[in-house]
C-alpha cells in the first residue's frame, strides 16, 4: 500500500486505505449521498452506481503505488498517482469536490486513455476457465 504524506485530506487517505484493503463499504462511506463521479466511460450517480463500479474495480487488482502530485483547497482535492491495474503500470488522475466532509463530485481517469479493464478482466477469466476445462478433460 502507498505511504501517503501526513498533509493529505482525511477523506482521501481513508479512500486510498479502503481501496487497498478491498473494503467497498468503507469506500462508500467517503462519498456524499448525492455523489457523482465523472469518468470518460460514463457518469456514475449515487451510491448504487458507484458501489457497483468500485466493486468491479477492486477485482482488477488496482493499487495506488505512489502519490505523484497532490493539491488541496478548502473543498477541492486534485491528485495524480502512479498505480497498477491488472499488473500494468498506469498513471491515474482525478479531482474531488467535498461537501459535508465527503466526496460530492469526483473526476477520474488514466493518462493516455482508459482501457476497458472490466471487459479485459472478463476475457481473462473466460480464458482461464476454458483452460481449466481443457485440463480436466485431458
């Protein structure tokens, strides 16, 4: 897990910690009830949509490796982080706008463009299952 500096906002530190531990409900506690997350793949509105996406995200083995840049004002956080997704090095970025001490609006992306990690994970899972079936049949 990434070691964060002491000066990061507690809600950001909690979210990074919960993501690293695979704690979806802990992540959801960092979001305001009216939260909206904007990504190039689409907009997530409310806890149900955010929970479903983060549940799948955790299944990709995504991990924050290093905080590259961090800026914070009274109600806004901006980050850029080195991360791994499905074992591949990536650089992620985003902004968080806070309301009542929780994430109310968020943008998130991957430099160089976001791939369809969820479809790739399903392809890998299907290939592994087919290989297991072939091995049992042999």
